[in-house]
């Protein structure tokens, strides 16, 4: 029970108390020339309409002679479980899965607790960085950015969980609150970076005003995250 309280406190501290955020993890990008030509997919003669996790149709395409298919649609059709691990940038396929259906209640709660434990482990570092801010703002910002670089993928992973139908409403709150938390972290870290640059104090003030104006909405959305998590765990 104590661990769970630490989990909730950690998320709220990150979303509402920490004046920082994190840049996105670096990713390799390259230009692709994709060819779309109404490509169809069939399985044992039956046509498959590929869709993403939100139900939107996703069209296959060809790049350099290779045909690319939406992995979720193919996995669903083959009865494989599919999960996106944002932290490791890995698509996980499992045999004997639920065919793309929601996680079981046990697996869903276990995943939430797993993420919660990781957040709770970061909470002491958050508090230490906050205390450091008054005496060493540059050092505090560096520490906080490093912490949030670890926290943002956890928010995203939490938001992307496929909840069982029983917790669909709670997961909607979790997703909304997680996204609001990430948005706030991104905004506030930019503000802090500007504040440390003597040539950009006016711009930093503008960002501070922007954050203040949005704070009430961020707070409401962050509370939805806490509400959703509590509803799932029965606390």
C-alpha cells in the first residue's frame, strides 16, 4: 500500500511540482518514398482491413520493392498478442495472445504496478533536484532533465496500455492525464532553459505566463490520471 501511494505521489510531483521536462529521445530519421496502390491483405482467402489501435484504417505501402504491413493488424489476424514498449522502442509479439484484444485484468494491473514501481524509484531524485534548484539552478535543471528523460516514456507506456473493458473509462482518464503531464513537462523545461539564458529572460517570462495560464487545466487533467489509477487499483 505504501508503495502504491509513492507511485501516485511520484506522478503528481512530476506533473504539478517539478518545473522541468525532458527533450525527446534522439531517433534516427531518413526520408522514404512510399508507394500506395490500394494494397489488399487476405488470410486464407478472407480480406483483412488493417486498423490501428484507435480503429482507424491503415493502408499498406511499398518502399524500395518491399511491402510494409501494419503489424497490429497482421498480429490480430494471426491470433498474436502485440504490445508496443515505448521505453525500448520494441514491438513485442506473443504467441497464444488475445488477438489484439485488451490485456487481462491481472496483466493490466501488473503492468501498472511495474510502471508505478519505476516511478516511485525516481521520486527521491525529484525531491533532491527541487531542493538543489535554489542554490544551483543549472545543476538542478541538468538533474531534472535526466530524471524526466526516464519518466516521459513511463507516462507514454501507461497511456498506451490496452485496458480490459471493465477499466476502459479509467484508462481514458489515465491516458488524458498522462498526456497532460508530458505536455506540462515539455513546456516547463523550455521555460527553465530560457530563464537560465540572460539574453532570453523576456521569452522565459512569456513561457511562464503561458504555463500559469494553463496550470488549472493541467491540474485537472493530472487529477484524472490519479483518479483513473485509483479506480483500477481499488484505492
